[in-house]
C-alpha cells in the first residue's frame, strides 16, 4: 500500500494513493490505525508533503561495492553510520537549493527505510518487523565540505538537501528492487538493492545496537555508483521499483529564498 501526506486547502492530511487518486485517512498511519474517511481527491489537486516527518535521519555510507570503488575507498566491514539533520528534508516537487555554487554538490539516489515501531537491539532475523515501509531519498552532498570536515553531517544537512518521497510503500522486498536516477532525462545511476554490501536487516540490527529508533525515523541505505554534480536548472528524478518517482528541480540558493517551513496543522 502507498501512504502519503498532502496539503489540500492549506490543511495537511494523511492518505493512501491509488493510481491518480488519494483516499483521505482520519489519522496518522504511523501512530494509529486510521480509517478511510470516504473523501477522495485527484492527485493533481493536492500538494505532496514529505511522506514522513522524521525525528532522526540515519545515513549509511559506502554501501554499494561499485560506489566504494569509484570513491577510492575500501569496502567497510560494518555499516558506516552517520547522522543528518531532519530539517534538510523536502518533498517531491520541491526545489533543491544550492548555497555554494563554487562547491561540487552531488546527487545520490537511495532507498530509505521508514521505521514503524520503537526499535532497540533488534536482531537481524526480526528486523523487518520494525519497518513500516520504504521511500526514495536523494542524499544531496557537498563534496568540498565532506573533504574539509572529514565527516559528513554539515555537507549533507543544508536545507533542501534531503528530498524524500513521493510515498511510503509497505509491500516491497527491499533487498531486490531496481533503483535509478536521471538528470535532465539522462540516466546517471542504475542498480539494484541486491548489490547492497550490508542488507536492510543488517542495517537495522547495526543501527539499533547504537541508538533507539522511533516510528517515523528513517535510515537511508547508501547510493549506487554513478554519483555526479548538480547545477541550477537541473531536473533530478529518482525512480525506485514499487515506490515511484521522486522529482526535484535544482536552483541557485543565492537567488531564491529557502522554502518556508510547514506551518499547516494536521487536520
């Protein structure tokens, strides 16, 4: 099932996507058992929000062998875990704003795990029981700052650097799905999650050894080979099998104000 959040008449709602129509729910799909209200909207009539508002964004580095190779790094024995600010998250259709055009700022297509219930010290064999579903993420990254800092938080946490969406898909085999990224209709990344170095269950086990995860937290699982730079005017599309397309355009952050934070109250 495909779950989403959306704005309609300046109010934020939860819903289920069926083709080109949204069926409104009466509550949050992450924290309760919401029911369909009977109200149905056309997808074109709604503005999509990020499908989840994460309290924590946990990222995994170098989790595809070919990406490790193109980065000149050895394959990590354990998942490389780091944190990204959740304030970087934006929705499908929103703009990616580049604040430092003199820097190399790259796209990275990634599958995101959406946690469905509180998780700590989870064992691999039970890991998927703690997953609500999966969505797409573009892990936009400032390479100059990564190199300068020697760690990744600043380079990946600028406002708009984490497009997320368009939906959360709950019926998916996360370890065998196609993932593709295009810039201006040209395919730049094309792989499958069966090439992950550390699979989805292993990531959940390793992360929850360290920290408590709560419903709505996300783990972005690493990017395939083919990463490259973005520039103003680019249209970036990530397509993940079973989830759909996450589309964002790139703008010069020095010419356009950052998007306002969501102020609408959930109805």
